[in-house]
């Protein structure tokens, strides 16, 4: 496969996206792949009560006001957090499996999701746990950085609640250093995700590599072409951002017109059936639900039609760029031509 520069990889990525989604074009297939592309690129409060309450409470030391929690509320909150964590991990795992399945579609230019879903089961599972480990490490770093600032904000809130004049100097001393830190953390998060999905995932899928083996291959490629990888990272961040702005601009006028019309219709139905009772009230509710579903369906359809090709193009761009530097990937995307047949000379004439 030809080694494309970061800039030159844009055109073949667009071509491969066009071939996968539109040649030949079939609505059901287009919507299926577009939804998969969007999914893979993609998707507690304190209760303050009065001091006269004699029910069990939790008091935060050093603060001048009590926070009261019913015991059952604490149990519900803990259960809800655990359930949310389990559901989050499950959804993340399914998305990871779907990423490998979509990876299979893109490199083989096939429209079937199931083969990749089954082929890369073990690799996707290991890659999922790698992402969990990286995420926990990133969270630990964020918490370590945030601790000094949290204590400062708590001190500021505590002093203000006690009647001390608001300390604007302390507030600025807390906020100003946070701005570059937040920017650096955001860039680190984007870069980590890019390294994992754009460069390490192909090694997991095709070589059944471990985290160390995949990172070693990626690092060697980066060291060999530092400039190209830097340009790739810049384009990989900037181009989807610009394309997303264009999509929003395209959707803005027709989207607002349609959603405005549906909102007006919903308001009219709500007003018309506000005092209805019995069967009329049920009909009013059903009509509002129906048009609400219509609005949701329109939004989902528009998102798939515009976001699907964009998300597919982003992934194709990553594969085209890295495929030229990873032969196992590049030879699947662009199979080498078969060798010419061996030349057989004409038998001599006696």
C-alpha cells in the first residue's frame, strides 16, 4: 500500500467512505452503517433541610450547616451509583465490540456487522479492559490535580457562608491556574483516545497484540515519522471540528423550522386538551406522544444522514493514514496486485 502523508490521506478516505456507504446505495444499509459509525465515534444531589429536623443526619465537619440524609436515601444513592457504573461499563464494552466490528467493515469494505462482531471478540474484550485501565489512571491524575483546588473552593464557600466578605482574589487565584490545566487535560484525553483507537486498535485486531506490543509498534512508527504524525494529530482534531460546524450550519435552518413547527403543534395540542377528561384526555396525550416521537425520529434521521458519513470518514482517514505504516493493515485495505504470470517462450522451430 502507498504511504500517504497526513494531508494526502484525506482524499482516499473520502473515496473509501463514498464506496462503502453509497456504491451501491441502499437506505437500510446506509442507516445501519451510519448509526454504527455515530455510536462508535461518538454516544446525586445534597438535600439541605432546616436545623430543627430531628431525623438522622450527616454533618460535614467544619461547615456551618448540616446536610440531612434519610438512611433509605443513602442506600438508594449508593445502589444508583453502582447500577450506573455497571450499566456504563456494559455499554462501553458493547461499544468497544461494535468498534471492532465496524473496523472489520471498513478495512474489508464490507457492509456486514456480524462477522467482525464475532471474529474480534477476545481482542475487543482485552482492548476494553485496556481502556478501563487508562481511564482509571487518567481519573486518578485528574483527582490528584483537583485536590488543592477543591480545598480552596471549600474554604471560600465556608468563609462566605459565615458572613466573611467574598474574597475575589482567592477566587481568581483558583480559577486562573485551572484554565491551562483544563486545556492540557482535555488535550491529553483527546490524544490518549486517538492513540488507542487510531493506532493501537489495529494491532489488537490484526496481530492479537498485547498492550505493550501494540504501543511498541506505534511508538516506533511515531519515532520514524514524527512530523507526519504531528500533522496527522492536528488534522485529526481540526477537520472533524470544521466538518461538525458545517453540519450544524446545514441543519440549523431546516431543523429549527421543523422542530419549531412540531413544538407549536405540541403546544396547541396541550392547550386544546388541557381541560379534557376521560377519553378526550387520553387522545390528547397520545397525540402529543405521537408528534414527540415524530420529532425524535426526524432528529435521529438527520443525525444519521449527516453524522454517519462524517464519522465514517474520520475512521477511514485514520485507517488510510496508519495503513501505509502498518503493512498488515494496508495490505488488507489495498491488496497488492497479483504477480504477473511467468513468461513462457515460444518453442523453437526445428
